[in-house]
C-alpha cells in the first residue's frame, strides 16, 4: 500500500496512479477542469391517473422533445406505470422517419393504445 499523503482523493486512485508511477509512466493528475451543464429540473404533469395507479399520457402530436421527456420521466420513475394513448399511433415520428409513434413505444417498452384508454387498463 502506498502512502502518498493527500495526493489522491481515494485509496483506489492512489493504487492505480501508484502503478503508473511504479511503471515510470508520466501522467497528470487533476490538472484541468472541464465545464458541463446539468439540465435543470422540470415538472411533468400526467394527463390521466387511473384509480389503479396507471398513468396515461394522451398525445395527438408526439414531438422529439415529448419523446425525450417521456424517456427521462419513465427512467427516473421506474416504480410508476406510465402508458401512452395516441390519437394517431400510425403517424411517423417525422417526415423523414419510417418509425411510427406506436413502433417507437414498442422499441422503448412503453405500453400504448390507439385513440382511447383500453377497458383492460381500467380494470387492471
């Protein structure tokens, strides 16, 4: 075990960097700062919450920003059952895309329905 007092932030860093030192590899340790942005916290308000806890998002138009938001919300709330209902699930994501709203949901393991909330969802 190396004893480079306060040079590294953890024993793990001390171990790895110590091996570089032992091998006579020149390297820099924490000599630059890289700036980055964290996306600010946003608020999502679901359209419908069924008595059984199923959350339904109703969509006519499903934009790129809507898709990003839904993926973030679902990923950050894995304990919630969030589903989509589309006015037109066969619409393409964009003019140049072959993927429909429904296919996008299938690809992302999101349950979806056509036009109305299925009775089966209500009875779950």
